[in-house]
C-alpha cells in the first residue's frame, strides 16, 4: 500500500471486504506500540430535540395510548 500526495491511503479490495468496509465509510486510526491501528468505525446521526419536537413526541404518545386503561 502507499499513501498519495493528499495523504489518502487506499486499502486493497480483499481487506475492505474482510473487515466490512464496503463503499465509502469511516475508520478509526489509533497509535499503538506496534504502529498505527486502523479499524472500522460506526457513526450514527444525532438529533437534539427542541421543545417543539418533544411536544410532538408527547402528542404522538398520547394518541397511541388512547383506549388503554391504567390499573
């Protein structure tokens, strides 16, 4: 493998397949005593709920619970 002038490292297809790195994705690179450790990373979208969005959830929950009786 080599690193191009932009600093991009291209992983061979067999390694990408072996470690589930299909298409575009992200990896974590960590330093270790042996050198650099590259491993797959997972990212998840994050939503910060506004007061309006929380109210929407509450209204939706109330509608879904209509007809249920608490004992």
